[in-house]
């Protein structure tokens, strides 16, 4: 009988291989976790601060209104029953500031979502007043005080995040200012109504006197006689002039100043386009290159086709037009540029761009992208300084990596420079 052959034990991997395998798995796990974390961080930077600030403002405003709705409804019922004297006997004036603060914060919650600078300023002031009134009234850390303090800290920490000039936020500010001043004028007129001739005893008379005084028309049919009524009238005139002037500057100013600013910025950018890089195209490669150059604080100008959605941010220095035209290239400062990247999605267009740049500025370095490897030899004939073919470069580097061939700076230069 033949002896049964015993199987040989399988060879276990050496400890060094296991360590390398574990390290490789750990790096792979880190890369898999880093991708969603970077996505969450980017989403927070784009939407998080304004969304959280708007939520806090809305919650604080709702808390302010909730505490004042019942007293104000009761005051209004007594006012309808007994007239203006009942308004003087209740604490409506004490409740009005909190009511206005609550309404203002709710309005600013919508404006904060636009990242408007005006909304940031108004919300910060309203949060300061809300926290101060809450602390003075309760002498403790009430929900309104805690929310106001949190909103103040959030707005101060993310102050640079709110930079936009928003016409909607400016309009809300104007409406809030005019509405608050009108409420001040109507209630003050009723409060000091006995000091006027004839006396102001109803809402229609108080509203009429407030509008006439705020607009500085002054028909003279209602005249203040007492010292208190005169001082109130003076304050209403001063506040009316201030609010209307501020409203005009806030709402109309951006409309007029925006056009002037765009013209001046365009001229300044044109004069400052020196020792910069010019990217021609709107491909994903062009956008990625723009982002990498901006991370290094390098001045970049992009030339894009008109009438198409732009992948670049609004603050990108861009020129719209045909990049093969000399006027467009001059506007982009190609003659003063360090290098020009032809990164359009059409290889023929990239070839024409290289020819146009070499004709206008022969000494400027040109880098052309080749989207189809079959066009490599054709585009090489226009003699760009650097010819970048992602398919050829990627496949060559991958093969060298698979066969453990060296990939150094000389290898990359050999693949890029023609």
C-alpha cells in the first residue's frame, strides 16, 4: 500500500508584507472617509453659516413675538373699546420694542440666507438689542438672551462669510426702518396728543400727523404747544430725514453705484493684468487648473465664450469673447502674461488659439490640451511650448507604475515638453 501523501502547509506571508498590507488598507480606509468629510466641509462652508444664523434669528424672533401677542391683542381690544386714553394706561409702549425686534429678526432670517452684508449688520444690532432687553427684564439667562448671544457670536465668527450686496436685504432694511419710525410717530402722537392744537385723539389723526411730519411737509393744521409735544415733533423730523436719506442710499445707491463699480473694476482689472496666467476654455480641466492656481494666490484671467453658463465663480477675472480675436486677447493681457493655457474641449479650437497667441505675443509660453489622442501629431505642428494629452500622459504613467519603472521629473518633462 502506498502511503497517503500529507498536504504541505501553505506558506504564510512574511510579517513585513502583512504590515505593508495593513498600512495600505488603513490608507485606503482614510481616503474613503476623507472624501465624504471633505464634501461635508465644503457644503458647510457654502450653506452652513447663513442657514444656522437664519434659524437662530427666526427662533429668537418667534420667542419675542410669542411673549407679546397676548398683551398686544388685549391692548388693542381695550383701545377699540375706550379709545386713545386706554392706550396711555397700558404697557403697550413697553411691549412694542420687543414686537418690532421679533418681526425684524424674522425678516432678517430670510435676508441672511442671501449672505447679504446689510442683513448681517441689521441682524447683529437686533440680536444685541434682544439680548440686552431680555437680560434687563429677567436678570437671568432666558432663552431669548441665550439665543441672542449665540447669534451674536455666530455672526461675528463668520463675518467674512456675509459679503454680498443684496438689493432684497436692503429693501427689507428700508421697510423695517420706515415701519418702525411710523409706529414711533403714531404712538408718540397719541401719547403727547393733548399737547397739540387741535389735540390728537385717534389713530387717523396720529397717522396723518406722523406722515406729514416725517416727510417735512408741515401744513400747520396740527401745531405742538407743550414742551413735550414740541420735543417729540423735533425728534420725529430728525428721525424722518435720517431714515429716508438712509433708505435712499441703501436701496438706490447699489443700483447706481453697481454700474459705476463694474466699470471701474473692469478698468482696474485690465490695468492689473500683468505677470498673470490666462486660461482659455470652460472644460473641467480648465476649472481644476484655475482652482489650483488660485490656491497658490496666483493672478489668473479666464477667457470664456459668451452666452454660456460659466463654471467659474462670480469673482473670477474673466473676459468674454472669441479667444482667436486679437481684441479679446489684448483685453485679457496676453502680451503681459506668463503663460496661456488653451484648454477648450475642441482640439481644433485649441490649435487656432495657439496660433493666435503666437501671432500676437510670440514670446509668451503656450500650453495646449489634446482631448483626442488621434489629434496629437496635428496639434504638434502648431508648436505649442507644452502639449498636454491626458490620455497619453495618464496611460504612460500607469504603465510605468505597473512595471515599477521610475517616474521622476525628467520623465514628466519628456512626456509634456515637445
